[in-house]
C-alpha cells in the first residue's frame, strides 16, 4: 500500500488548502454526488483531507482536484487509511492512500509538490546562509545571500502557487487578518534551529512574502563586531537610545544584543514590544516580557501606555513609526526608564530629522526640547559584504548626546550635529566614513564597497597605492 510504504515517509508532504471534490465508491449504480472539501496536506502517495462525514477506514473514494501550476484536473482513486475526529460529530481528518491516478503520474505530483513545499524552500535559505527568501509573482523563489539576489533553479511562481505556498503556514486567524488588512507580519519556526520573520503582502493582486532569517542564538555586542559605545549605551539607566539603518542592516540583532547584556548583568524588568517577536530571550538576572503587536496587544502606542504601569526598568520598542508612539517613548524616557528603539534612517542626523518631522510643526520645538533632555545617543549601522564574499561586516556611525549636542538639538539645528560627530572621538563618536575606512584599511572590505560609503576617495586611493608599493 502506497500510504504506508517507506517511499511515502520519505516523500515531501506539503501543508495546503487545495479544494477537492470527492465521493465514496459504494455502489456504481447510484448517481455520483460529489461533496466539497479541502486538502490539508498532500504528497505523491496520498493526501489528508478534511470532511464533515465519517469515511470508514478501508473504504474507497474518488477525488477530483487540481495542483497549482499543473493546469489540469487530477482524478484519484484512494483508500481511507486514517480517520480522526476534529470536532464532535462535525469534522473529521481523513488520510487517503492513492491507488490510481489519472491525468497525472506520481513523478509529476512529486515535482509539483517540491515546488510548493515552503519548508523545503526555507531549508534551502538556511543551508545557503541567505538573509532573505523572496516569493514573488512571475519569478522563481529568490534568495538574498550576502546582499546579492540569487534565483533558485526552479520554475516561475504563479498566483495560485504563491497563495498555496504562503497560506500553508498561516493559521486561520492569520489568514483572516491578512485578508482584512492586506498586510501581515509574524515569526515562523519550522524547527527549533531555524526562525524567520515573515511579511505577507499583495502585489498587483498577488499574494507575496518575504522571509527574513533570524539567528536562533543571540550574539553579544562584541561578537557582532559592534563598537564598545553600544555596550556603554546599554549600561545607561534612563533615556532613549536609537539604533538606525536601512532594512536588513541588523538593527533588531543589535537591540537583541543590548537586551541580552542587560538581562545578564542587571536585575531589571525589560518589556519588549515587537512586531513580530524575532529573538527569543530567557530570564537570566532580569524579567524579560516580550509582547507581540497584533497578538498580545493592539498597537505600539497602546502597549507603550500600558507598559508604564507594568513596573518597567527598560522598554524596547521594535520601531518608532509614528508621532503617538514616539511621544509615549519620550515620556517614558523622561520619567526614568531606559528606552531602546530603532528607526529606518541612513545616518544619525537624519534620525533626528525624521523623528522631529513625525510631529506637526507647532509641536516640533517642544519635541526638540524634550529630546535634548532625554536622548542618550544614536548608532546608525550598515552591513557591508566582506572581501572574502563569505559574510557581511557591520559599519557604524555614533552620536553621543553631549552638552554641545543638546544645545544643537534644543535649537532644532540638526545640520550642525555632523561636526559634533566628526570631532567627538573622545566620547567614542565616529562617522560612517571613519568606520568604512577602518574596515577597508584592515583589508576586510573591497575598495569598490568602500567607495559606496566613503566620499574621501583620495585617502582610499592613497592607501590602495601604498598597499601595492609595499
């Protein structure tokens, strides 16, 4: 029997929600009355469907269904080999072993199912050390490896295939939320060693998704190659620290390392507000409460207001996205809490411009005044490909809010902060160009990569000439 054989156990099985029509083969003289249901998972040897009636083990059934991308209907004769009650006398899970297939052979099914197996694709992303897996219409699955896009050697994904792939890992509640709001963020772990942050979205009416790889272990600040000023900021007891950078620059990883440092060294209550929860913390010296937006609370701003009543010492906000959450974060910092957060911005000056710009013009002077009193520092970062091509390395820019910086922020004259950063070496401040130049001088990144961030090309060119001469 195919269902119980060793080939079946080795064959890829996908979770799905493929619609199927079926009827029991009892008496060939009776008219055929097909019932509608859906397939929960399928492989080349059988399937698991959901039924609203008892289908006894050993009974034969006829099934009609279509696999996305095949473009033709499959007729299967199968035997029921498993029956499980889901709801009392209302829903049943039925395992069916294929005995006969028409319109397709097992190899075709196997090939198509491997294409539709999201777990197989996630395993490939993990094996290839990809930072992201892109599932997009009209293209094969694409990995981002060390910053470069690499299509997998597979067929292009159609609209129906995409939806089947992505919906296969969503709960019914997540599907309802996505179809209502057209956007969905969540974390997914196919096993204890692999974890992904997932964004599901629509593109020209097609369901698409991006899977961002999350390391299961939390690396220390030193292991990440971050400057010691990041550790210094994590040791502060009150105020706001902002980690900035473009998408995929490691902001979440840096924040996780800062929380981990506090957790290992202090007795504190740490409340993390994230969308979704990515890095999982365990209580060491601190109490770490991780709350997911949309699951554990409605929004960042709502969670922030209530967090102030939960005896926090440290509040982590996954990202400052609007004036309301920024206002509550500033209030939390002013009232004696350490607030760690992130923003999408390429450098420290633009962080402040964006943050102040979130507020209406009549509030900006007041916000500038408040920030001048509670902002501790900003670290902007970027991940650059190593010359070896095997990984990426972090480059940073750091602004520490000294008295001179406070005065500039208070006057909302942020353009002058650039000179503060350039001359603030004794406070461990440095520009992105300084960081990139050091990485280049140490032979970690190539000249081409360095030129993307460093406008002082003459200095880089001189160093390159010296290397050739010596």
